[in-house]
C-alpha cells in the first residue's frame, strides 16, 4: 500500500517515488503518448490528488506537435537515420533551440528517443507513422488535423444543441474537391491496416465473378479481394470526387482489367444487377434506420438470389474495455458533429438485413480496425 511518504515524494517528483515502489520500468520504458505510470494513475484517478484533466491538455499539445512533425517530414528523416540536433536543425533550416524543444516534447510523448544528443524514431513511430510501413496512419492523422478538427471547431456546439451540424462534412468536402483527396488518403491509410483481415473474413461464394463496392472510395478492399479471388472482378461505386483515389489505386495495382469505377448517387442512380457480392463499408453510420433499410433494400436488388452482402462499421455496444468504450464514444461524437448521425447496434443492423430480404446473418469483430469494428455478413434469400 502506498503510504504518506510516497505522496510527499510524488509532490517532489514522480520519478523518485516510482523508483522507491519498484515501478521504474513502467516510467523509463514508456512508449506511448502521455501514459501515466501506476503511481500517477493512483494519485490522479483513484485518489483525485492531481488534475487528471491536464492529460487532455497534454494530449491536445501532443497532437499539434505530432502533426507538425509529420507536415515537416521530420519523422521521415529520423526513420532513415539517427541524427544529431545540429544535423536536424541544418536539414530543416530550423532554429536549433526550437527544434530541440519540439523533439524533447515528442520524446516525452514516446514518438522519438534521444541518446547522447542524437534522435531516432521509436518502434511505435516506425510502425504507425512512417511511409516505409504498411500500417502508416500518418495520412489519417493529417485528415483529422486538416479537415475534421477544423469542421468540429465550427460546428460541434451546434451539432450538440441541434442534433446535427448545419451541413455534413461530405457536403463541405464537395465545396473544395481537394478535401476529398485528403479524406480518401486518410480512409485508405486506415483500410490498409485491416484489409488483410477483411480479405480473409469476407465470404466470397466459390462461383462468384462480380463484386459491387458501395461508397468504396479508395477501392482498396475491392482490389485486394480481386487479388485474393482470381475469377472476381469489381465495380467501385461512389461520387466522382471520391473516386479519384480509387482510380489512382487501381492504376498503381495494375488491375484496370478487373476493377472499374462507377460515379453516382447510391440513393438515385442505377447500381446494376446480378452481382455475386456487395460491400457496404463504413456507410451505415452516416444514415438513420429508415435510410439504412432503404439502402440495404437497393443493394439487395443489385444482388443475384443467393448473393452475399458484407457490411463493415463501428457498432454500438460492441466494446467492453475502457479504451474500447472511449473509442466508440469518440466515434459517436464524430458522427454527430460531422454528419448528424450515430453508431448503430448490431441488433439493428441484423433486423434491417432480415427485413430487406437477407438471411443467415453473422458478425465478426475486426480487432485491428479499432474497438467496435465489426464485419456483418448475410445472404440474399433465393
């Protein structure tokens, strides 16, 4: 049990107290942003002896510092080699003291390591924030920094008070098409983390030859499913601005003969017919119950009898741990402030499917997709 002397030591500095109660490894090997050690969690949260909300301030500052480092391509430089402070300052034409203060803060947050005046990326940064990694989420953070948070700043209060923003973030993207490019780069970065798991879990009928990807944007899921199933071809359906990313992805993957794009509005335009499988990924959270029934009904009409549907989204009530629950609350606030929408529970999704002519509804948790990320699949009744 932590005694009074440990509390006094905390006031003098947590490092001393941590060493005395054998928690030094937790402190000195911290590898994630603002991660309180055991003593700090006890004092901040259980005993309420310190200001826990200050961690939110640190987190906000950490995000600003991190996105600056990403914009500067500072972390890319440190991914290639370990550099001394004067080398970094010269390379970026930066004030040496200014760059040191930024790097030291990033080191405190677990993004870089400093030894003997030389800096390098941590393993976390190398895996999640550099272009050399297949799990690079830097474009996703840039999407938030450049688009979502500015939209929040303008419309969050109004969305909370009125139940929706004055316009959706997608309508805002339409005002300046380059916003769609930034958004699709972010969406694609997240998709790259889970696409292998998705490709393995989506149940493609043995005789399937055609796939429809509704709101497919960057097209990565359709492309990888076609790679995994040589007899399959795909159509990525989305608005024309969003599909610019898909066209680039298709060309880069050299699958122009098997993956095509179709621009349109899935509420009013013809989706085609006779497809063997349809993807509806990260779409249903943008719509209410009646809209989703209508959408799934339209998708069902585009499928052949016995065709398959796969829905991917963050579903309400599907996370149990504190971080997972916080993530879902974060998603719900995001959808409210940007779309006037919400997360939906699995039970509602299953009922929409059954009421629109689908059967054999199943679900699977996609753990790499973040807490609550769920793949729901069903078969169109024959």
